C-alpha cells in the first residue's frame, strides 16, 4: 500500500509538470465540451417535446433533465475523459518514459485507431454497466458507492493497463501480467475511479492515471534497465 501511495504521488507530479500542460488542457476542454453538448441536447429535447405551452409542467421537466445531466456527467466522466486522453496519450507516455526510464528501448506504441477503439469500448462499457447498476445506485445506500467504485475500478484499471502494457507486450504476455497481479491492478483502478469522481481533482485525474499505470506496469513487467530516476 505504501509503495502504491508513493507512486500515486509521483504520478501527480508527472501529470502537473509543464511538459504535460497541453495534454492536460486538451483533456479538460474536451470533457467539458462533451458535457456542454449533453446539456444542450437535454434542453433541446425538452423544447422539442413542446411542453412550453404548459409552464406548470415545463419547469419540473427542466429541473429533472438538468439533474439527469449532472448524474450522467458523474457516471460517464471517467469513460469520457479516458477516451479523450487516449487520442494523444502516446506522446505523454513517451515523455514520461524518457524522463524516468531512459534506458528503455523505444516502444511499439499504439496507433491512433487502436487508441480510439479502446477508448470508445471503455465509454460503451461504462455507460452500459453503470446504467444496469443504476437501480442499486439509487435505492441501496452504502452498497451503491461500493459497487460504483468496484465496477468502475475494474473497468478503468483494465483500460489503463491495456493502454500502457500493450505498447510493449503482446496480448498473451499482457494477459498473463494482468492475471498475475489482478488485485493490484484493481486497487489502482479503484484509486483512479476515486480521483475521477472528485470535483476539480478529476480534471487532472486522467493524466495522473496514465502516469500511475505506466510506473506500475513498467516495474511489474521487470523491463530490462527500467530504473526509475529519483523525483526532483
């Protein structure tokens, strides 16, 4: 646990470093734009339903619609933010590797198309599984938070693991590494889900998650010469 907490601290330093500023800004702007479009879509849907002639009915619908947007934003932010980050993640990971693990050979990387497909897969799974769990979220206190972080911790842990591990390992080796330390990846994914659910912190959380998983995978895989440089 202590090692994981230290790695989370290092990941925060990496994410907030000046070199990652452009990636951080794009991630924030992209996520905000998605949810602004979602809010506009709800408002358009209310207008399209032509309830404006009945003012006594329109304002409850608008309130419920806005609350639904906030709820969806909270549920979908992890998947949306990760999908957006995946589009320009490779340069970020290359910079972090050159900084912390300079003796590593160049990675094969992931193509833009593969990153996009991976991000959209996560978004679809996040939407589908969280909607299935929605009755529990709404009706069963305490259990709802446990289920939310367990479910999204698994999804995010697996997604960030694949985004990092498949740059240097084939599918068979990556699968074996996942099974070997499944508990650690799930714990890391739960920490990522927690960061992504915290206001303000969640804006930088996707980059923190990528840096965290890079350090964990690099050390767990035992890549030759991957000696971490001390943090400044």
